[in-house]
């Protein structure tokens, strides 16, 4: 069995949340507050980790991904409303294949910025709400996510009802409103 450590340090200001491995959930409200950083953290073996970062930019995201890349219990990354995260920074998420739940709503990214998505082979839940520069072109990346079950595209004005066909695949629930 691979030696998995749940002790790590973070220099970026974040909030840490945990959820029992027995009850995984895509609902952010189900995750319980654990601690806030920066700092050194140790997550109990029977818990999954969720990270929420607010007010960060591309550089801080790059640093955060470097710090989290070896954290095996990380499952949820909540980056909603970080309008200073662009295509340049979001690509770093390709180094977090352990993520199952990703909220990048209201970030300043385009469809081309989502080219990193196929590297997130464990992704089950993706929230792109209010990413106003994302269009139907992003379907090419979303289609390559083998485990994706929920896609939220509420308020994504460049994806209309007729272009939804490009996103549809077996087992995927698309939430548009």
C-alpha cells in the first residue's frame, strides 16, 4: 500500500474543511470547517480534505497547487469568485489529479483555459457557473472526463440550450438553472 501522509504545510491563506471518508459529498455545505491557514496541518486518516481559497490570483494559485500536489486526501477545491484567476493560473490544476470536486465559478477563464481538465481523471463534480468567457468550445475538454457526474453551468451565457448537446454524455447531469 502506498504511504499516504496527511501532514502538509500551506503558505497561502486558505480555509480547510473535512468530511468523513464514509460520507463523501459534492455539496460544499456538507463539509465541516477544520482550520485556516497559512500553517502546518495534519488531517486525520479517516477524513477527506476540502480547501477554499478566496481573493487569490494566478501566482497564489500556482503556489497553492505546488503545496497541495502531494496531499493525497485532498478531494475538494473551492475557488469560486476568484476573478484574478485566469487561464495562466488555472492550468496549474492539472497537477491535482486527486480532486473529485472542483468549483471554479466566477473565475476569469475561457474555454481554452479548461484544457487542463482531462488530467483530472477523478473529477466527479465541476461548477463553472458565471464563467462568462466559457463557451460551447469547452465541451471538448469536459467530454474527456471519464467520471464526471455533475456539471453546473448556471449563468454561463455563451452556452445556450442548443449547444448543450455537445456536453451531454451518459451518466452526466447538467445543471443550467
